């Protein structure tokens, strides 16, 4: 556990460097929320790794956008797309 006073790119980069110094290696995929500082730090610290947005955070954002009358239907449709077995089904 490590505490910092911000979620800046530098703070996240320092955290990732600390993890690597403790033995973290071979990172291929990073899944996180879409915080700008975090995403930029992932790109700097784990060059070549794939970044993917967390589906839970994505669904929360999708749910917050439409009018109240469409929230449930819209969220359920996006969930179905995320769970589809292939692109054709989506």
C-alpha cells in the first residue's frame, strides 16, 4: 500500500515504478478507470502493454448519460454488447 496526495501522471508513474522495483514485470494488460493521469502513466511505465477501460466504470458512465426513462434500457443494451460472444452478434 502506498499513499500519495494526487492522481497526477507523475504520482501514478512513481507508484508503478515502485511496484516494478518490488518485482512487478511482464505486464501485458492494464484495466482501470479512464482517469487521464492514470492512463498516461500506464503508457509511460508499461510501454507495449494494452490499456482497457474497466467495464464497471464504463457502464456507470453510460447509465448517467440518457434521460431517466431510457437509463435501464440503455444500460441493458450496452451490457448485452459487452457480453456478446463475437462482433457479429454485437
